[in-house]
C-alpha cells in the first residue's frame, strides 16, 4: 500500500516537474520545494542516525570511560563550532575551524599528490615511450595525439610572448609558442565540448528514465 | 588656554599700560594667567588706583568688563601722572572710556559715530561699542586721532613700527583671529606697533563686546567668574570648559550660518561653533581651477556627468513590466519538448530495435573481466556516491553491476559518502531481491550506511573499516553478519566498485583508498558526463575498469547476457539524442540563413542609390 502511494506521489511530482515546459509556474516551484525540503530533511535524519547518535550521544551516555573521553573531544569541538553564530564568542570557533581545515587540507593534498599529480604526470610522460604503445590496446596515433594535446595545452596556459623589436613580422621560431598555444586551445575546446556532450547525454538519459517511469506507472509498458 | 574675555581685555590693558606689551615683532605676549590679586600687584599704582576708584563709584564691578569700568571711572584729574611713563601721561589724563563718557555726557559734542537716540550706560561699554561706526582697517576713530594729536605718538610705540618689517600691517587681522580662536587657543589680542593698539579699534572691540553680552549674564546668574575668585588658579578649570557644561549656546558668532550647527551631546552640548562634517565630506564640490590646465568640452561634459551622478544619488528602479509573450520562443520550446517526448515514448513503447547494441569498450570489458573473475563469497565494496537526481542514469548501471556480482555469488558491502546514498543502495538491493537475485540481506549483502567526512572519512575508513559499525537496515553490527565477516581490512576486498555522479567523489576514492591499497582493483561506474574526467585514471592504470552512462550499462548487460532496463532505456536515449542532434542542426542552419539574409539586407541598404 505504501509503495503504491509512493509510486503515485512520485508520478505526480514527475508531472509537476515536466510542467516547466509551459514556463515557470507554481506547480513546478512546488515540486522543487518539495524536493529540496525532503532532501534536507532526509540528510538531517541520516546525520542524526548515522553520525550524532551512534558516534556522540551513545558513547557519552552508555559508553565506557575511555569512550566517553574520546566522544568528549568532538563534543567540545562541535560546541566551539556553534559559537560561530555569535559575534562576541565567534573567536572560539576558530579552533574547530582550524582543526577541520588543517586535517582536511593535509589529507586532501597528500591524496592529490600521491593519487593524481604523480600518477597522471607519469602516465603523460609514458606516452613518450614508443615501445609500450599497445599497453592498453591503443595505437601509435593515440599516444601521438595525447602527447601533442598535453604539450600544447600546457603551452596554452603560459602567457609568455616575445615582441619583435622592429614591429614587423617575426620568425617561425618566435611564432611557434603562439601557434602551439592555439593548438592547445583547440584541444581545450574539444575537451569542453566532450564534457558538454556528456552532460547532455546524461540529462537525456534521466529524461528517458522518467518517461519510462511514467509509462510504467500508467501501465503502458511493463 | 582660554580665559574669560573680560580678563583677557584686562590683561591686555595692563600690558599696554605697563608698556611691555610690544615685542620686537610688534605682537603682544600672551596674557598672564595669574590670579587677580597677583595681577593687581603687577599693575602700576596709578592703574590700580583707577580701578579702585571705579569700583567705589559704580559699586557693581561684575556688571561690566573690569577694564572698561576702570577706564570709565578714571578722570584726568585723579590720575597719578608722576608714575606714568612719559608717553602715557597725556593718554592717562584722557583715557579712552573717559573720552567716550565725555562725549556721551555732552550731547552737543556727541560724535557722529555714537547713536543719538541710544544713551550709554554708565559702564556699559559693550552697548556703546555696538553702535560704533567701524573704522576701516588701518584707520582710527576720530576721538583717538584727537588723542594722538594732543599727546603725540610715544616713542615706545613708534620705534617698533620702524623696526618691525612684517606683521604690523596684519595686526588687525591677527586681532580678529585671536578673538575668533579664543575658545581653542591661548592667542591674545595683538598690537600693531605703528598705530594705536588694535584691540582698541572698534572692529576689534565690537565682537568682544558682543560676546561679553553673552557671557556676563551667565556669570551674573550665580556663577562667579573664575578670575574674580581670589586664590583660585585660573588654569585648573578654564572658563571655556565650564561653559561647555552649560546647555545654552556659547560663543556662537551671530549670523554665521556656516558654523551654526549645534551639537546635541556632551561634551560639545550647546556649542554651535562646530563645523558640520557631512556637507564637507559627502557633498561633492567643484574643484579649484588649476591655471594652465586645458579642459576640453568632452572632458568638461564628462566631469559634469560625473558630478551629476554623484549629486543625484540612486534612483529607484522602475517596476518591471510584464514580459511580453514571446510566441516564437514558446513555439520553439514546445516543439523541442514534444519532439523529445515523442522519440522517447516511441522507442519505449514500440521497441523497434533499430539501434544496434553498442560494442563494449575496453574499459567496460575490463570491468566485466574483473567481476567475472571473482571467487564465490568474495567481499566487494560498492560505493553508491550519487544523488537521486542522477539515479535515472546510474540506477540501471548499478543494477547491471550488482546483478553480475550476485551471479558471481560475491558479498556486496555497500556504503556511501553521500547522505542519500545508503537509501539508493538499499533500493537497488531490494530491486534485485525482487528479481530473485542472490542478494539476501545479511548473507550476501550488507549496507554500512553513510560515511561522513569526505576524503578524511575515506582515509579513516581505509585504515579501519570498522569505523562504520552501524548497519543501515537494522542498526546492528554489520561486521557480525555473514555478508561482511570476510572483510577485516580493505586489503581483503577483491574489488571496489564506485558508482559516482561527479568526478570529485571518484577522485577521492582513487586518491585515498587506491593509493593505500594499490592492489585493490577499482571499477568506476559513472555518469556519461564524468567519463571524460575519469578516463585519464583508467589510462594511467589507477582504474581497472570503467563503465559510463546508459550505453555502458547496455553493453555490460549485453556482456552478461541479461538485457534489462538499460537496454530499453538506451534505445530511447539514442532516439532522443538523434532528435536533439536534429534540433541542433536545424537551429544552426536557421541561424546561419538568418545571418546571411541580414548581411545581404544590410549590404543592400548601405549601398549608394546610384549603384542599384
């Protein structure tokens, strides 16, 4: 019964969202507000049930002495963080904020260096090696274009030019960085186009799934 | 230090009488702040005698300025000429106030500058000076000229005039500054050396007298003047500071509108000699003209525009008019929407099978091979890092992967770094359970729930998975369930599947967990919009498999031999993509044709008539 009601509520909300085709209207806004409100309420419940109650409240009330002592640390930090709402006591919250930023930055930077920067740099330089071109089934032209794209895109982000002294035409060597930068911009345009196309495809996939849901609810398809 | 005007005038009188008031540059030294008793002692005997006699005569020395009373009471016959300096012998015989009184007491000889209808009081010099005709700077009244004619200019006053190269001509102005600045400084009236003392000139005396009218009544109300109290040092509490405590206006030059603002709060309460700050700061004014600066008309117009903008202030925005209905845009929007809906509905209802199943890409095949190679009951972590907005795309992908895992009898351990993720994971597991897949909860599948903290939480989870110790479904210990018993450390996991709708979440898993366990195969199942950003991690070997979007889910279902929802949706998506491509092409062609026609029309319109 509840599942049936939930299905029809979802059906109605889907139609309200689809009503945006006639323009911005109260029904569409109602559906948006319901979506935002339900999402925030659910996140609040999850935060209580998954974080606060099992990790803070329960250890403080029923835990051992060690568990209570350990739980006391986030309690104090959380209380200090709440002081940020006061202009007079807001300075106390800097301790908790500093702790959050310090730990977060240390973990994120360490992971970025070891997990993204070094491996991606190594993979880019590996394309210079002509021997393992078929390492992943690629061809020589894939490695070639990857190399060209990497180098020229990096040049596109270097704003260094050489001005001719006589104001006339410069040599090919002098114009080479600007030409490479233009090629790099072409690669950037293609990359952004691929991202936009991916977003468009994802949106159409969501639309297709919602239409299928509506048709399934109406019994048109099984 | 400011002192009452009466005392300043008295001091100045004493200094002149003593003949030591003229310095080398023709200016008077600062008046002494000694108590009245000491000051009387410093006076010569003849002047002290004049004051005493004047006090006896008037009986009310507080009603007027002491210096005026003393001079008014003095008579030529009573002066002690033996004690006077030679140049003052004649002046002392006919002092200033005495001369005024003589002219007042003798109406036929009244000078022109005295008002005929207004009799002077006995000692009210201020009233008498109010009607005094102001002589131009540098000139002297007639009565003073007569005095000088009679007695001549004493050497003491004449000599500094010859030696003073500067300042003498500015004496009148200096006196005015001294009076105006009296409340703030210690400046005393200054004397020009070449002529009669400037403080005796009407223009210097009149403001003093006017101010004395405002001060003396206040003193007569009960507040004794500080200089009249014997034994009290004047410097302890200046009169101007006492006056600040009064609520009434003090030292307000009459008719001076520029300084007429009156402060409301102490310690400036009652003071009207306050420059208003706001008009000076906020009101823009025309700048001074710089000689030699050539201002063009354009610059002048721009300056005037800037000035008008600064002075005009913000204007309220007009009420927005209701936008007229753009029928063209309305038709375009409806056309695109109907075309997309028609394509999707047709593909879903008719299932024409016009679009062939896409061939599985190498990353998809790699992902399939990893899951296909799992041993039974292998623990596999599945991260549901997407929101409900992406469930339409990632839901079928998750079902395809979970179905394959269930076929391999793997133990699915679900978790999420998003608050909505555990619910979506449970929905997928329940959907597979309805299908009859081998995903019995607790035995083959466990939902660990929400992992907070982002990358920090992931790092902590990689070190100790037991930090997630609350089952999402029943709230019990998930690690006690058979489905999760085999996973004590992430090193024991056989694979990690990350279902992600954004590249940031996928990158966190790769950076925090992948670097900690390099041998753990990571399979990314992402949205089509994330695929370009996830591909480099696959190329670098950090991802062992990559399945993206509905086409990837369809190809994966094809690999598993179990076509399901992804296959139907993929065809509908393909039809919609075709419509979208058609709309883009038609729109681009229409825009191109319109631009060409506009250019041609503009060229035709701009061409001279003779060339038609």
